[in-house]
C-alpha cells in the first residue's frame, strides 16, 4: 500500500480549526495532513457542528432528521478513499436545510427559473432576532471584524461614551445614543 501524501492545510481552514478547537490545539497547529489525518479532523468538525446544532437549534423532528442525514452523509463519505465531494455534499445539505429546507429540483424543466425557485420556506422560515444585548455585542464584533462602512471602531466610540457619561448608562442607552450619533454606522451593521 503506497504511503499517503500529505497536503497543505489552507490558511482559512487553519483559522477555522483554531476557532473551533483553540489556537494551541493540535488541530489548529498542524499545517499538513494526510488523507487519513484529514478524515479524523473532519470527523471532529462534524462532531462539533452536531453539538452546535443541538445547543442552538429548536425545530421540528422532520427538520432535525433532515439535518442529521446531511451530517451522516458527510460522516459516511469519510469511509471512502475519495471523500471530499461526499463531505461537501453532506455539509451543503446541512446548510440548505438549516436555511429551511433541502431543495429538490430534479423534475424542473429547463429554461428560466420561477420567481420562488430559491425559496426554502415551504415548511419553516428562518428568522433571526436579536436582543439589545446581542445587538450591542454584534456592534462590537462588527468593529473587530472590520465591517466596511463604519466611520469609527465601535469599541472606541463606546470608550468615549463611557468616559463622557460614566459607567451608569446601560447597553440599551448606549445603543440608542449610538443610533442617533452614528446613524450611517448603525445602518451599516443593522440594515
């Protein structure tokens, strides 16, 4: 049996593995992997995704089962020698199902797509909501991320707000003030 040749771990994958497992983890620090090592890492990633889904998604049993089939398909692909396409299919299935449904256009005839072709809301609708505290943390995260369209880093604005008004005003009061003082920045994040 020929020795498996390692491939370089793309920087974006290294970053994602660091976010999932920590900067100092073996998963994040490894810069090359053999196909066997990739399979072990990808199986760990699937386990993490499953935990995130379990802890963050409240949905119906059919939806849960459909998501599980995508994770299972990705996991099953790791038993194959050529696993990348099957893994990508499973993850794509999970992603689309999390958006609402797993589309099936096999019977679609050629030509222009109908207006509702990309709608995935036949059985459920994806709807994100945010509390004031979540919006506050999102604003700070947008600044740390470097979201385009911000005239000033939100953390810097918060620091000045605290220096001027003290520590008494709540996050809600800061967000109301921020929305009035920096309407374009607020819209850049929350439009």
